[in-house]
C-alpha cells in the first residue's frame, strides 16, 4: 500500500486521580465516607483528624525550620427553629396540656421522685445491669431459698424492657423436675417480681405494665380513675374518644384530664431506663427544615469529617527534601483527600 498522511480529530476524556477520587467520594453515604476515611488514616501517616492526638507532637521540637501546627476552628452549627404550625381547631385543647406520650416517662413508684432519682443515680454509678439491680432487691427480701431461686429464674427470663414474654407453662418445662415446682409457685414468684422496682417490671403486656405502675401509687380518686381507664378502656384513651370515656366512667372533664395526664406520665418500658448501654446517635446526611412554609434541604455540616495534614511528618519531610521517597506522594494524596472532602460538602 502507498503511505499517506491522514488528519483525524478525536476527543478523549482523561480523569486525573484527584478527579476520580472526588467523583467516588460524592457517591458515598456518610457511613461509607467515614469508612473510606478510616482506611486512608490507617494507610497514610501524613493524614490525621483535627480532633485526634496529633496535637501532642509539637513540630517546633523538630527544629527551627518547623512550622507550627495550625488547626482550623470547628464550625459551629446554628439551629434554625421551625415556625409553629397553626393548631387544629377541631382538636380539643383541654386534653392536650401536660401530655407526653414519649417512650420514657417518669415511671410510677410509691417512693418520692427525689428518692427514686437518687436510687437511680446510685444504680447508674454502680454500672450494674437491670438483672443485677433486681437481684440485689431479691437478696434483701424475706423470701425462702426455694422462693428466691424461682424469683431469680423469672428475672433471667425478662427482656431489656422488663417484660416477660414467655408463658408460665413454658417456663415450668425449663425447670428440673426434681425441684417439684408447679404453676402456682411460678405465679407467686411472678407477683414477687412485679413488686420490685422499677414499677411495671414483670408485666406480660403494656397494659399490665401501666396497671402495675398505677397500683404502686397511693390510692386516690385520680389514680383510681386512671387504673379503670388503663385496665378497661385503654383503647378508647388511645383513640381520644373522651366523650365515650366520660359516659362509661361517669367522670367530668377535669377528672378525665387529670387521669389522662397521669397515664401519660407512666413509662411503658420501665427496664430501659435502667440500661447501662451507651446511647448511640445517628448523624443525618442532610437536614430538612421548614422555613416560612417552605421546605429546605441542606447538607449537615457536622457530618463532615475534620481532617488535616500531620504537621510533624510534614516538617520532617520539608527539612529532608529529596529524601522523602513515598512520603511526598502520600502528602499529595492527603491534600487531595482533604480538598475533595471539603468539596463534597460545599
């Protein structure tokens, strides 16, 4: 063939390593981003967190040419309050005051609130579990060894909220036959468990749990009405059918409002308040706010990892230019990562 010259136009898209990393970080969730950053922190000594222990190493100790470590102040987030929505006029305001249906209530006990708070603080300081806390009470109770053994057996069957989900018949089958226990013995032991603190422990249902807490309170008209509502008309209270509640219980508006407020202060999960597990909070990727009847979505700045260059290694590398080897490349990679993380949250 005869050689010829040809002119051809073409386009090529070349992604630099920095751009490839930036695109990859944009696709990661907050959890995946933190996992990726942890990998970089383990592999790259030139990179560290701003809140890490790198500040313990003073670069000034290396020499006069070392640059002092600078730390960017952590940004403080400002809270934007959402404008209050207009109240539903059809909903009765008489039964809304003092209500709190959250999962953590004040609980019910025949003791005063101050004494209960003091006992709870001592319990937390001891670092014992709910079962250990109940066992301590059983050890001080005037029970026989046979009854105490059965009470502790039921305590071991409670879940973290203090509920007993197994039937007594099933628990009886787990006991050795030579102990010669029957269902009546288990029922008596369960009543002993239900008399322990916090009130509501050993219940089989949320309704029974609330009833146990009310029965632990001193008798009174408000407490008695609340007990009737919980044990007989709890569904009507949940449906906010106050007219039918007043007709069935024969009470007036004030009495029903006080009884409702008392029920709302009860804790349907009495065992959870005695858990010594550390609370784990979820950090959202985005923050959604309603401002002037408009919804706005913004990235959560608090979710951005705070990274910086390790000033000690950077100073050593600066003093020994040309001898850093792979550290020079790792320094450049660390700078790329810091810049790409910042761009992800811009």
